[in-house]
């Protein structure tokens, strides 16, 4: 018995295209659902992750994002040192710069965060000093050489509410 060929009409072509689109959507949905557990676990916020080892950039990143990036990030004034990503932060590290590796007490960055709130130039200038544990993390980081990832740039995002200026 000979097979009968169906004639393609504009109406059947639209129907065939709709089936192809629906099939493609189902395949995409299935792919996303299969990968969802891996995507969700990779999106854990740094706060929920295990605490980082003191002296590493990962240990000071939350401190910088909570206390510094609000004012020293992308919307900073031109005379303010930038702390909006690791590339900008690397430029502030070195002899004669804001952060002197291995010498927290000689680093202007460390000096201004340890000033009392009443002292001019204290950072952050919002009337709330950085906590003692955060100061300790920054001291350990600078003492360890202020390591910052070299192989890629990490964008720093402000955390929490914008600190109020005095």
C-alpha cells in the first residue's frame, strides 16, 4: 500500500511550528529543573556560607561591604579612595598606599577605622564605629599581606542599610 503524502498548507506549517516551539520550551524547562538544585546551592549568600579563615579576603569582604562600599563604591566622590571591586582595592595596597601589607598600624586605612567616632577623619563617618571583631579581622588581613584575588575581579556590593552620616 502506498503512503499518502500530506500536503503542507500554511495552516499546517503554523501548527508544526507551534509544536516545535512547545517542545523546545518543555526541553528548556526540564533542563532548568534538573539543574535547579545545583543553581540554588551555588547562590548561597556569603553570610550563610561557612566563616572564612581570618587573614583572607573572604573574611574581610563582608566587613568592607557593610561598612565601606556604601560610600566608597560606585557612587563615591572623586577624591574618595575606591573600594568597589578587588581591582580598585588592589591599587590601594602597597608601600606608600592606603594599605601597607604586613603593617596594619602603618596603614592609613587601618588608622581611620580605629579612630573614635568623635575624631575627625574617623571611618565610617556615620557615628557608628566598626565593631571590635571586624577591626580584628581587618588587622589580621593586613598583617597577612592584605591578600586580594589576583586572577579575577570581584565586585563588592553594599550590604545592609546605608549608614547615616553625621
